[in-house]
C-alpha cells in the first residue's frame, strides 16, 4: 500500500502539472478531474496504511517534485501528446494494480476493495484521455516510463 500511495502522489503531481500547461480547456479539465480522483486514492491508501500500522514513503517529496516537472513538460508538448502520456500512465498503473491484486491475500478485503476501486477509476481516466484524442506514444517513451515506475516502485518499497 506504501507503493500504491507513492504512485498516487506521483499521479496527482503529473496531472496537476499537465493541467497547468494544457492548452485546450477540455484537456485541462480532464487532467484536473483525474488529479482530483488521484487525491481521493491517495487518501484511501494513506488511511489503509495507518490502519495497518505502516508508514508512507520517505521519498514522496521527491516523487511529487519530479512528477510535477515531468507533467508540466508533457503538457507543454501539446494536448494530444499529453493525453497520450496520461493514457499510457493509466495503462501502466492499471497493470501494476492488477499485479498487486493477484498477490493480495483474499482475506484482506479492505485493501482489495481500495485497489479494485482505484483500478476502476484508472481505467476510466485512460478511457477519457482516449476519447479526447490521446496520441500514441513512441515505444522508447513507454519503455522509459516503465523504467521510471519500476524505480519508484522499488524506491518506495524500501524507503
Ligand atoms: Fe489513482
Ligand atoms: Fe488515474
């Protein structure tokens, strides 16, 4: 849940950055709405971590700052690219959450319910970006994004 929490820190920072530099009002609204739901996710994860007696990642300020910067840059590349970035982010998050669900004990119904609801919302965020005209990203960008998220996953797991 600490890793999921860190992911939501990054997601809302990315989308806030993207909303800031978006040109089209519709794209900016989609970014802001997704960011607002990521903040809900953040709160659910944080609450669950508290219930389980855990702690959030010490690296969260770093994830926030880095993601906000990347989001602002992605937004500056134009709305279609930015929506493509959002769509690919959500695809990767969705697959991470599925992986987590596969490993979460069936008895931990509360954590499962949170992750399932997040997964449902992430799919909707990605679909919204697609309907607004998300561009397909080059393969190397997707690979770089996967590498970054792996770094974040490992970092948040240990720290
Ligand atoms: Fe989320
Ligand atoms: Fe999302």
